[in-house]
């Protein structure tokens, strides 16, 4: 798809800000929060997918896509996926306008970060499976252990999908600073990705809406993550091509050797194919296409594998320097492997694609 001029301007603005204020994984939580506030204050990235009536920009998934791609390009640690996509979409999917009016303005302006405590230790991100359950005592109490909670250690708001006594799934707001809530920061392969385990033991929760559509949340998150993967893959390719132009072996740049040109051409095909599939999924989400779930699963499966392949080639084509801690190659490699399993492994998404195709009326 072709981006509009406004979307291209958004890309250029985000890229310029990230280039002027780079933040690496060693910078710490304070620097990450400061950059996030700057992105929200100056560009409004936190509210792109939030309707104007709730304090957002009222844009859409393609604009979110553009920002995610730029964050992936720079490997910037930011709560865009966790707070501005997962948590925001969960609130919107709850159908509770009063809760949205109360919580979304703070997420839009970056003054608050929210985390969605959803999946079990298996990390399936199944819309029909949640890690926590709710019981009615004196009010609602939530119990369970959620894993892979993006930015869970920074969140001022915890949103917890919990199994109800009647078997349905409802969203709860849980205040982190209360008895019965424990947050454990995880050591991750990708140091620029903040993940936590959230343990709830009878924590008081405020019910949001009557039900929450986690399938809608999963779809938006998969498409947004695919954009981040595309941005990282494109940057890894660019770094590799630049290196091939200046690294001299046998008296000539290694980029002049046909065998290496073929490998970089294959990397380019992977990146562009991933970008096309990712943006097609974003457009399907924007237009509420009937095949959006199929496109989301396909994008997540393909972009996960594409980024892993491109970053693996990046290591190989850089030779020994690609294995050093000082070079950026290892960060892209780690992002590739970490992101591939963040919302479930590629095999799980391929299984979803197969199920969609088999169940489709067009297949009969």
C-alpha cells in the first residue's frame, strides 16, 4: 500500500526524534520514560489509536504501524506495544466508555503506562485462555500469575483479563501498589524488551465492562509487532549493506563478490515481502476486513521468520565483528529471536492460518 503524505510526515518526524534522542537498553527506566513522554508530548504516538473523545488522535492502525516500524528500526525501548497497543485495545474492546474516559487520556499523553497481564507461562496468547480468575467477595478479587507482561514493572495501571465464575472473560483494573500484587522483572534475551511476571493473590480489582474481546486485542498486537519486526529487519539489512561496501578482503570490498550480493539480495526480498504482508494486515484492520485475523496471523508468522533469517545473515556477513558485544548486530539478532516468540511462536500463527483457510467457505 502507498502511505499518504501525512503518514510519511509522521514517519519522518518519529525517525528524526529517535535519531536526536537515542536510548539504548543500558539507559535505564528513567531515560525510557523520558523518551516516551517526549514521543507522546511532541508527536502524540500514545494516542494514535485512541478516539478523540477519549483524548487521543483518532488515527488508526496504519499510523500505529508507521511508529512501530520506526521503533523497530532503532531498537528503541518504549512501551508502545504494551501500553499504546495491548492495554489500549483491551480497554476499547471492553466496551466500557466510562472506564475508557477515565483511563485512556493518561495513556494517550504518556503520563501513565498501562500493562496487560494476560497470558500463562505457556505464552500462547490464546483469546480463550487467561492466567487469572476473578471471584466475588467484598467486591472483586483477582488471583493468578501472568507471564510475559510488557512493561509490567513500569506500569501505573495493571489491566487483567480474568476468568469469571460464569466462564466468561472480563477485564479488571488492578492497582499495583496494594497487598496481593507482586511484580517480578524478567531477565530477557533482548535487553531492550521489558517483561515481567505479575502475581496476584486476592488483589482487589475494579471490573471494566461486561466482557472483553481478546481476539480483537490479539489481532491488533500481532499486526503492530509485525511492523516492529519489519523495521528491525530493514535496519539490519541497511547496516549489513553499508558494512559490505567498506569491508575489504583480497583487495576489494566484500560487497563486490557476487555470492555475497546474492545473499544480500535475498535479504532484501525477505524484508520487502514482510513489509508488504505487514502493511496489508494493517490496512485490513483499518478497513475492518473479514480476513483480518488471517492476515494478522500470516504477518506475524512471516515477519517473525524473516527477521530471524535477516539478522542471522547479518551476523554471518559481518564475520567476527558481528559476534562482538560492541557491534550492534547482536542486538538485532536478539530482537529477532525474542520478538518471534513474544506473542506465540511462528508455528502457532501458521496453525491459525491453516485453521482460517480450512474453515473458510471459499475452501469448500
